[in-house]
């Protein structure tokens, strides 16, 4: 395949094995200047060694941007308000992060006069789609380079050999971890290695954010989360910024074995893959938000929003964040959240989330209405007529199937033709 003419490329840089060798590969195969871009979205200590490694790999510079608060406020909280969960289990931690990273990768390319963007996603995965759809949506003039779809490297061993042959310093974790991991403020994912065999249960040393239920405290932990217009704003009465709130709940949830998921999911490209996820804070927030909606949304809105959430989850998983449909669905979702304000108290115990208390100034639940006794807003005798009308289709069908007995005959007047 003929190479594109590229003068300067901005690479989405994680500092892992793949992106470490991509810097050199781009210079060898495209003869271009390479700028590395890294988004701080909650990876923690993983970022400390990146400037030195990027420079050693041959990059002209490393641009790092702290996006933790923007990630939490403009991506994670809208996702939370939507109620979207992919295939019933996946809280979309990696999926929702890619559009943000790609957005600022594009901005960096524009600011520094680059004519191309590059990523280290494989040709089998979802991330290549998520990155590239964002590039296309935000600046379709930028050339896109996806080395995994071009080079002859086919395995981790090939990548290590390439690096050693060119004197590229490898991350200290290379060769030690059996798994492919992705970490951010919302979650930590684990794929590959022994997990590719469905007969293998995850080993205890796989997990990094959460303890096992057996290791969790023998006494439960109580946590109360305050919400305003669908957004979490406080933990145990203390106001926190969006990123700090998630970090706090990650700590609390992790200590109580909250948020572990082991699932086989359907990738966009058509194959199934197994992922093990740790999402302690997110799991707590999803449970609390759902319970608050149960008392603040009317039935029709609540049920319709559940249908919207399924489509919203697909859009996020498939990389379609910057699309008119996702944005329009968000507008509907956010309208539903205007009165999702209040607090939820939960008890966390050995991997379980147990509801303790719901409260909201906009609660549609009234004890005097819900009581089985007499109520001024509900007359028990009204139910009879309602049931007759509601059940009329069933009654007609049953009578017809039973030979029409009990149905008054229909008089048909004959019309005489002239």
C-alpha cells in the first residue's frame, strides 16, 4: 500500500509497548516528525515516566493535558444520566474515554500544524473505530495512520523484537503482565492472556482497584450520595468536584469489593471478546442514580428512557459520541433529569449494594397515596371499570375462541343495488 505524504503526525501516546515502537516506525516509514499526545484521564502513576520515554523513542515533544474534570463532567456524568449499560453489564469505561482523547489529539494537531493523526489500536478491536470516527467528525482533512493495519508486526513478541533491534527502551511492565489493560477515572479493564480461555476464572492478582468479597471488611460501609439534576455532587454530605467524587467512591467501593464484572461482549467488528472490568465508583453511582430516578420520574418517562438507554449504550460503544443522534438523545435525557435531585443512602457489603434510604424534594411517591387503605386521590371502586376496559381485548379474543357464545349477534343490513 502506498504511504501517504505526511510531514507531521500527532500520535495518541500511552507509553505502552505499541505506542513506544510506533514513534520510531512512523519516522522510518513516513519520514515525518512525531508529536506524542497524552490525556490524563485518571491513569495515575502510569504517566510519570512518559516524557522521558517519548523523547527516547524519537518524538519531538510530548503534549500532556489534564482532562480529568472534563472527562468526569462532560462525558462520565452525561453517560450516568443516560442510564446506558452495554449488554447489561459493561459500564463503558474505555468506550466513553476515546472520543475525549481523540478530540484533544485533533486540537493538538491543529495547534501545532500537523497534517496527520495516528493511534496504536489493533485492526480487531473497537478502539480503532472510536478514534477514527472522532477524527472524521472533528477534522476530516487530517490524514489517519493506523500502523496495526499496515505493518508486518503480528504479535507482542514481534513488537518486542522490533524494539530491541532499534534500541527502544521498553516500559518496565513489558513481559511481566499477561493482560492488556486500560485504566482511567471510571474503570480498569483486563483482556487477553489466560482470560481468552473461558474456562479460566480471573486470578485474584488480576484485580487492582477492588478486593475480593472474602477480603472485604466484615462490617458494612454506609455511603450517602447527593444529586442535583441527575449529577452526583456530594458524598456523605461533603461537596466534591466531579473527578474527586468519582475517585472517592472508587476508594470506598474498592475496599468493599464493589464493581467487578466478567463478561463476554459483542464487539462492533463482529467477534465476541471477554473482558474483566473493575468499576467501583461507577457501579455505586449507577445504582444510586437509578434508585433516585425511581421516585422522581413518572412511569412513562422512566420506561421510555430505559429504551433510549439501550440505543445510547450502542452509540457510545460503537464510537458514535460526536453524532447528531447521540447529542439529540442527550438533550432528551437531560430534560428528564431536571428534577432528579435528592440523596440516596446505600450500604456496601462484600460486593453487594443494599439500598437504605431514598429522598427527594421532587419525589412522586406519597405514603398516603400508596397505602392500601382509603385515599382521597384513589377510589377502589374505580378499578372495576378500568379493568373491564383494559381487559376488553382479552375478553373479546377469549369469547371468539370459545365459539362466540355470549357475544350479541351483529345485524347486517343488506344494501340493494340499483
